[in-house]
């Protein structure tokens, strides 16, 4: 989009004014001084100018020079310029826009730099003083009372209105800049939050994949070693299952890391494998049974379709709960209950065995990860020992979570 030439010059002038304010003020003061000096020589037709030019020029010079301090003392500039101008008018000089130029400049800067209440008070006082001087001045006797009042009123109201518009425009630009800075900070914070959430999601996914398969492989290897002499056939079967477990671990780990390396939809990109869900529950149960853990699965209620995020979360919670049984409990059986009730899916995973001695020495991230997964889609999770012995994990998941909650869990 091209920028008009006038706008480019205006931007350059504004930039120069910000870098060299004194030079801009000096140029304006010299221009106003020239206007005031020329205004002293103006008279009505057939009237002789007052013979007090030196005093008038000196007063108008003071009125213009005081404007060099308009940035720091705008009120003082208005008072001095009004006083000097009224004194010149009282000497008999004609009230013209050129003679009022210093006051107009002072009122403009006053309206642009001060609050509305201050501008109103000093502006009204300046109007009364100048109009009063014009009404009683000898140089205005040939004009009607209306012309002696409406002229100064119009010329002094013009800079007040222009200064107020400048102040409003400056405030508007500052507000726009503040909103832009706030939006930029908000975007950066949101981006950092999204990065943190994505890191947590990847950490949970890698933990579930690696921890489950490693624990299962460890249990299978231990069981195979235990049966190697007493039951070689069963040991060989478990070792075959162990190969399948490690192969599955490598496959899921490759899929998880592939999401990190995926570069959009570039040609030749191999689509990632679909995320696991409850449809793979029989495969999970078979893998646990090969490690010596018998798992029973009971489904209550009418099975309903699940969203991808809920399906993945449900599978990962069951997977982690069964992994914790093989790692931290001496139980030989575990029970999984899937209950479809209304708009929620209730999952309960229990075991009857006591905890292993090494499980009491520290806690991993399993329960924390399950709870984070449930909360990410608007669900709830409770985990803890059962009064009658063993451990229980209970979670309630919505069948169709809201979009903003499920976002990031389906990857």
C-alpha cells in the first residue's frame, strides 16, 4: 500500500519536531512575531495609526517570546500574551487576526497540553479580556458592537477547538498504542502458555508410552525367567509377547516423535498413526496377561461413541492404571469397569494386592499424569488405597468435551 506524499512529509516533519523541539518552537515564534508586527500597521480606512509603534512592538515581542516556554508553562504563556495584546489594543491599535496571532498560538498549545477544565477557565478569561478591550478600544468606534465582539470571539475559539482536537487525537493514539502493546504482551503470554501446555502434553504422552511398555517388558522378562526351567513352552510364549511389546513401544514412540518432526502437509509426508483408543483395550489386556496379570473388563450401559480426545484419554488412563498395578502391586488380578451413564463415561480400575515395598519409597508421575489428562477434557479423577485393601483409580469423563478443552489432547 503506497503512502501519499503529503503524509510522508507530515511524518517527517513530526519526527523532526520530536527530535528538535526548540527549533520548531523558535520558527513558530518568529512567524507569530512577524504576523503581530504586520498587524500593528493595519488600520481602518481613513484612520491614522497610533503613534506608539515602539511600545506596541516591544509588547508584542514579549508576547511572542514567552511562547518559547509554552511546553512547560502554557498557563503563563496565555496570561502574558493576553495582557500584552490587551495593552496594545488599549493603545488604539486595530484588533485583527494578525494582532491576535500570539494569543491564538498560546490558546492552541494550552488546549493541547492541559486538561479540559483548565482550558475552559483560561479560555473564557482570555475571551472576556480581549472582547472587553475590543469593545472599549477607540480604534473600533467605527464598527458596530456585534462586529467588535463576534470577530475576536471567532478567532479565539478557533485555536481552542483545534487544540482540543489535537489533545483528543494524541490521547486516542496513546490508547491505540497501549492496546497494541497489551495485545502484543497477551500474544506472547498466550504463545508461552501454549508452548508449556504442548510440552506437558508431549511429556504425558511419552511417559505413558515409555513407562507402560518398559514396565510391561520388565514384568514379562521376569515372568519368562521364572518359568524358564519349570515351563519352557510358556516361557517361550512370553518371550514372543515381549518382542511384540518392545515392537509396539518403538512404534508408538516413533509416532509420538514423528508429530514433533512433522513439517505441515509437505508432499511425501507419511501420515501419523491414529491415536490409540478403547478399541485397543483387548490388545492391552492380552499384553498384561502375558506379564502375569489377569485383567477382567466389564462394560455397563449402552456403549456410546467417544470423541477422539476422550477415547485417547480413557485408554491412557486404563493403560497407566494397569501399568501401576504391574509396577507397584503384588496383585495377580485387576478389574476394569466401563460404565456409560448419561453424558459421562465412568472408568474404575481396581486391584486387591498390597503395594510392593519399593513402591512406598517414592512416587512417579503416573497418577499426576492421569489426573492432568482427565482435567484437560473437563473430567475428574480420584486415586488411592481401598479400605478393604488394594488400590483403586476412578475417573469420570464427558463423552463430548468442549472444543477449547479437548484442543491439544487429540494430537
